[in-house]
C-alpha cells in the first residue's frame, strides 16, 4: 500500500509540473517570435499551449514534441523543432535556458543574425541551426561555450571571417560551417575536433600547420569549394587520425606528400580534384595502406601515371582525368584481377584501350599535348 501511495503522489507531482519560470518565459518568447502563419496546425509549436506546464507528464495534447525536460521535470534540456518552415528571428529569446544541452532549429526559415546572447546557454552541448537563412557574422561569443561538442551552422548566409578564438571551443568534436559566405583565413582549430567541414565558402590563403597543431584526433577534413592557394605541406597527410580528405575545387598549386611513418595510416579517401596542382602525380600516396579512393582530376599534372597506383590492391576508385599524363597507362589497370573504377580520360596517354571504361572520355588532341610539353602545335 505504501509503494502504491508513493507512486500515485509521484504521478500527480509530475502531472502538476514544476518547470522553472525562466524556462517557461523563454519558451513563450520563442513561440511568440515566430510568425503565426508559419506554424502549421499539426506542428510541434502548435501543440505548445501554456495553459499547462511544459514539463508536465503525461503530454497527451500539449507540448507533444519539440521539448525535452530533465528527469525531475523542472528544467528544459532540449529544444528540437520539426522542419516545417518556421520563420522568425532568434533575437535574445533563448537566454535563461541555462540547462539547455541541445538546440536544433534546422531546416526551417529562421533569418537575421545569430544573437551574441546565445552564449547564455552555458550548458549547450549541441547547436544545430543548419539550412535556415541566418545572416551576418558568426558572433565571437559562440566560442565561449565550454561544453559544446557539435556546432552545425551550414547552409545559411553567414559572412565575414571565422572567429579568431575558434580554438577556445575545447570540447568541440564536430564543426560544420559549409555553404555560407565566410571569408578570410583559417584560424587555429579546436584541438579535440574529429570532423571539420567548411565546404562551399570563400575562405582563402594557405593551409597553415599552425591551424592544425595538436589535432591528433581529426578524422575528416572537408574544405572543398573555397579559394585556398599555394602549397599544401607534407605535414597535412601525416595528421595521425586522418581518414577522409576533400580539398577539391580550390587553387592549390603544389601538394607535398611523404610516406606514412612505419607504413601506418588510417587514410581511406583523398580528393584533390579541380585545383592547379603541377608536376608529377604524388607517388607516395600509394604507400598509404588503406587508401581506396583517390581523385586528382583536372589539375596540371604530367608525366607517367605511377606504376605504384596500379599495384595498389586497396584502390577501388581512381580519377586522374583532365590532366596531361602521357605515355602508356599501366597494363595492370586493365587486367582481369584489377577492380578499379574511375577515369584516365582527357589526358595525353597513348594506347589507352577504347574498350575500357577507364579510358573515357577520349584523350586530348595531339596538338594540345605537344604544346603542353613545350612543342608547337601543327598548323
């Protein structure tokens, strides 16, 4: 009987709700800031009825989704809105939610600047604002989060440089700022990063070793579709945990690649396509034991295709098209036991079997190749 009584009392206590008044005010402010015409009748926000307590249990008709509370039903710990096209501005509306660990407003139509007051969410671990219309710069205050592990502001219209104190995010594991309008250089990065994605911006300058100092856990680097230039130093591919690299569609002119120390590396995929890389193909890439995908498409590479590439059993995708490679391609590429897809087309190769998919598209005209190697095209 005692246990039953305790259960009943606990049930009614939870049903009554004890949500912090400051959290209730923040939720009211959030809903009030969103255009009513952008709130469908069946959406999460439509169920937010403040005649009941947001954390009251059970949630049968009100606050049915979008809000998660602490076990004692006193604090809001997560706000994850559904992607239905909510439209509005953040302003300082989320301040006061000091126990909030997750804020996800992705795939909606929020606009305007990201308010600097967002730093008041001091317990935040995951901030996802991707696929909205936020504009302006990334506020420096965002780098004051001590517990933030994931930051995704991709697919917005953010502009200006990256915060100089980005490395202050000491707990950050995943950073995605892709497809914005960000400019300037790459600052020093948070040393606990696992994944870095900055695709589709206007970032420029050299890739400096100082930006990556201490990043011993970095596995994924995606910097494609920017304006990075110059030489990529040999240190880059020796980052100890590196697995996937995409640096395509930049303006690199030289890439230095050393053999991995002890022959050990986790590197699986490399994309250096659509740059301005000159010289011979980096033969040392063949010494990376797990490498299965390599693209050097549409650069300014010349000379023979390294025989080492054709002998690498782990290689499954190889794109060397759009360069000036000459000579005969290694015969191993066309042997029955060699299972590699990709392209050797649009080069200056001789004897590339027309029956092989690897040789598509066709090679450059003879006159173009002769001129590239210092000759003069025939009249």
